[in-house]
C-alpha cells in the first residue's frame, strides 16, 4: 500500500518547494511520510504533533475542505482524504496555488484507494 501511495504522491512531493508530505490518521498518527528537507520538517513536527489532533478534529466536525497554517517560512496545508485520513503538505509558499491544485488532484486519486483501508 505504501508503494502505491508513494507512486501517486511522487510528483507533488518531488517539487522543490515541498518540504514534506505526511498522511495522518484522525488520531494524529502518521501513516505515510515523505520528507525532502529533514531539518525543516523536524522543526515543524513539534508544532504539528501538538496541534494535529485538534486541527483534524476541527476539519471533520466543521466539514472543511482544507486548513492552511503558516509557521515561520513554511506553509502547512491540511486536506482531508477520507473521514479518517488527512494529507499534510509542508511547503515554501512561493508555489502555493499550483501546489494546492495538485494536492486536490492527489486527494481525488487517493480517496478510492484508501477509503477501504482504514
């Protein structure tokens, strides 16, 4: 399953402005991680870990399509994939619109694959 997800997210996560891509379960447990800049992601992981459960809960209770958070020089985009999975993209905001469009395309590709897995 991980290889299949990796092949789907390869283009987006390989973008030079993307620092990392993480798929979380709604309880905050990462189920897939692809990191391009370890130091940048580690700096923001503490923030993500402390906030992810409440942010994910908010996404699902409010039925939101996305939440974006800017922390220092990194933007974090959280997009629900299924009722229990959320994709988090950490990126430099220079290519924001293009990345958001690509991320939404990925969600549509991942949804049928992951809906039956969890």
